[in-house]
């Protein structure tokens, strides 16, 4: 008898769900317009395709960024860090004061909060990456000066 009462109580609890359960949201390809990277923050031809925005449940935004050969970001940092997932081509990443490093498809780059860096394509090969950028106090990037041709060519 006790087992029956316990089983009935457990079944009642299992059947109780949130009154307004959320459902999966699909953001269809083509519904998020691509844009050219701003000449204020990028050198060369850069296309930014937004993938998702930060919201109350996820404190990060994501985008697919494609750099033509020779294109790159300006120096910048992220107040809450950033992950890059290289999807095609060959590119470079460099932290201020550090060596320029090659990145290739499948490479994942974590840049800690506040670290000044840039990333982009090599001089001869385009590069695409998915950027997942964390938010802190409503901000995800702090832009600085452009990477000079001399810095890029070293």
C-alpha cells in the first residue's frame, strides 16, 4: 500500500511541468542579414554573418566572419573573453607583444578577458571563423587602433 501511494505521488510530480515551457527557437538561414565589416574596425574585405545574439539565458553572441586575403581586424579586446572556431582557410591571430600564429580549420582559439589581439586572413588565403563573444555589462568588444601593414607583415 505504501509503495502504491509513493508511486502515485511520484507520477503526479513527474506530470507537473512548468506552466509555460519554452520551445526551441529556429533562426532560419537567410533571415539574418550579412554585412561588410566596418572600415573603422577592419582592414580589407570582411563579411560578418550574425548567427545569434545574447539574451537573458545566453550571455554571448555569435557570428561567422570571413576575411579575404590580407583582411584583418583592428587591435581589440573582449571584456569577458572570446572563442574563435576556424572553419575554413588559413589565418593569423596575434596578442599584443606576442608572436603571430597561424590558425587552420578545426582550430579553436580562446582569448581571455582584456587581452589585446587581432585576427584575420593570411596575405594569400582567405579565412573564416565562428566568433562566440561573451558579454559583460552589455559590452562584448573594446576596439583600438588598426593593425598597421608593418605589424601585419612581420
